[in-house]
C-alpha cells in the first residue's frame, strides 16, 4: 500500500513540474495517477483481512506439530503459535522508528528491512530478536536473542556468494552450547535445521500461509526456540 502512495506522490510531483516548466497539463495522466490511491484503499482492505486471519489463526485437527500463520509480514499485528492445537504463545514484529515500517512496506523483500520480533510465551517468558546494526543496508545481518531481558544467543544470516550461486537461503543460530544451521533452496522449498550435520527439524508451508516445523523425535533440542528462529527465517527470506 505504501508503495502505491509513494508512486502517486512521485507522479503528481512530476506532472506539476511539467506544468510549471513547459506549461502542459495531461488530464489523462492525472486520471491514471488517481488510480494509485484508489488501489491503495482496496489493498488496505486486503491487508486488514490478512491481519485478522493471522491474529485469529487456529489450527485444524489435521495440522500437527508446531504451526503459525504468516500471511502479513510488515505490520505489527499479533500472530499465534501452536503445538498441535495447544497454544504456545504469540509474537509480533516491531520497529524502532515509525518511518522504518514505511520503508519495509515500500521495498521488495519487506522482511529484510528493520526486522525485529517479540515473542510472548504462555509461561510469561518474553523472547526478543533484536537486529544489530539494523541501518546497515548490505551484507550479513545479526540478531541478539534476549530471554526475559537477558542475552542468551545470536542469529546471523549467511548471504555468501556460494549460497547465492546455489540459490540457497541460510542463517545460523548460536544458542546455549549449540550451533544450528537453517537452510532452504528458495520459496516453496522445505527448510532444514542441522546441528553437527544432524537434521534436528524440518519446516515447510502447508497451506494458505500456514507454516509448520516438524521436530526430529530423537533429539532433545529446544523446540520453541527453533520454531521462533524458523519464523524469523521465513520473514527474512520471504518463504
């Protein structure tokens, strides 16, 4: 929606300058420009519909494992997390400045702009992924993990040339005494999580913006933390 507004403003400025400089006014172009704010209103209703579906999401009986719905990736709307049909908690995206949300909305790959997530678990624990040096435009990104205001780990993306050549999306989680590697081969592909070359979990989109994470039953890793980082992975790479 913000992108349409920006295009309308830029086009209106262009038409105004054309009229001021060369004295020509194109009514057809003005009418065409007016379609942008009209379309933005329609898009607002669609986005509101997505917000509500994320906020009110409840898994059906066929959706096992840990699941969430991620239809909207820009707003600060609260979203739900479940294990089968048992709620684990909720989360939302947040911004440190109001204008950063506008930038995220305007740019392609909105998840890659000023991404911070806050999780509220049902046991009243708070987990925050706060991006470090978020104003840096290029290169790898790093998030600090805070559990009840205590720093407990880090996450960093891996935008290497090797990964780009293979169209592979990759990030690393450092948590406790373990290093976890999250990787996928593009939109629609499953996400695999490795620890010491062992697959500890697999994630995928199952329907209508609903994402699930399946834990390997033979490990004792923290499933909630892996699911939260899996959610960040989907924001960052637009899965």
